[in-house]
C-alpha cells in the first residue's frame, strides 16, 4: 500500500471508532454448526475428512457467530480526499464513494454499496486504489487474482467429500476474520478462465446478489450457510467484453483512464509530501522538477519506492537535491559517502 506507516494514527482511530458502538450481524446459525457436527459420524465420512470438518466446525463455534460491521471513522472524508490526491484519475470512483458514505452517515455508519468494476488499462493503479479504499470503508481486505483461478473452488470451496477439500476465500475471510464487511478484490476479472465445467465466475451469480448472498454455502461445509451480504466487492478489468453480461450487469461500472501529465505530476508530489511527513530528514533535500519528470509513468507504489531510494542516493552524495540521475539507476557506492571515512 502507499505510505502504510504514515496512516498509523488514522488506522488506530478507525479501529477505535469501528468497535465502539459498531453493529454486528449473525454470520451463521449456531444450530447449523451443531447439526453438522452431529451428522459427521452418521454419513460414512472418511477419517481425514471427518477430522477436517470437526476442526473447522469447532473453530466456528469457538469464534462465535457474530461479526461486527465497520463503523465509518469521523475522518472518513479527509481520508478519501487524501486518496483522491494520490489517485486523481479515479475521480469517478471517489464521487461514488463519497455518495455511499454520505448515505451511511444517515443510517448506522456502515457502508453498503453495489459491487464496483474498475475498468481501464493496466498499470494505472486499479489494484492499489482498491487496497487503499478498503482501509477507509471496510472491515478488512482480501484479494483474489482471477487470472490464475482455474475453478470455482477459489471462491466457494471444494466439495467436502474430497480428501483434500478446502474452504473458499470468502468463507475463510469471514469465518476467520473479525468483520462481516471486508472488501474483497476480484483482480483481473476479465482474465478468468472460460472453462465452462469449472467456471471460476459461477459463484459470483450468487455472491453479488444480496438476497442469495445471505445464505451462501461453501462447498466444503455444506449445510452451514453464511451471510455474505455485507461483503464489499471491487473488481478490476482491462476490457469488459470477456465478462459475461449477467455478471457485468451486477456491477457499478467506473471507467478509469491513465492519468494526464498534470495528474501524474500531482500524484508524484502528493506521494512525496506524505513521504516527507514520514521521514522529516528528507525535508532537507529538494525534489527537482526534472526528477519528477522521471517518475510520471510509474504507479504511486512504485513512485514511493523510487523516491525513497533517490533521496538515499542524494544523501549518499551529499546533495541538496534529487536529480534525474538519482531515479532508476544503480547507486554509486564508489563515490564519497556522507558521514563515513
């Protein structure tokens, strides 16, 4: 993520705000877990599978069936504005987020929103912006790279009768997590396998509809439905035509372009400002416009990495400014270093 260290105060405040007075929902019915446990010995389940099921169901029991909802912090609007400075080409996304957050304030301060599809070229920060948005509006974050998904098991688990049966990511995120409303990112949705026998998109027909999502059944724990209706979904894609129309229709579409040159310059300066807040020592070194030009084609996460290294190289050479040659070249260790004999 961008500047994770600098967000410590915000995240601590978020944690406090989220827990105090935050509503909860019932993730699953305890009696369903009890019935499932009772049935294990009656259906000829093999020993390994029986052990797996018992361990999982015991974990569900011990963790309880209630999950909290993320309470919007008082600073939510400031946090979104800061992200908009870093991701100015995502203005349409932030316009939508401001609207759904304003509605949340009229209710219980928990965010409800339609699934969002970020559509745009590769390398413009779609994945990164989703990670960052999750810190403001959601009770956690999980990512699924759909381009590598070979079956629907990644989302909804594998049949419980298989010896290597495994729960899907949605089930694990909710059962093992503390919140009912994590943000789950479906990365590269347009690159999902088109194998009709094991289509990884199939569970989305159920998961993206609130009515059916309330009774979602992971194939590895059949008979114990869980409430996935409060999960927040964001998907990314470079193209929309490979996505089936019934899936596409479930998303709020946000088209994103690569940042303009002025927007890219603003991104670099914004990342630099936050880096300076983190590390006051670099405030003694200027970032030249020529050096900024070298960073305009990079996404925010890479800008931060490059800046940190460039400031170190400038300090190593006892420079007062970061120059273009400090960006993206190997450090010159053979030159005189500051503070070392």
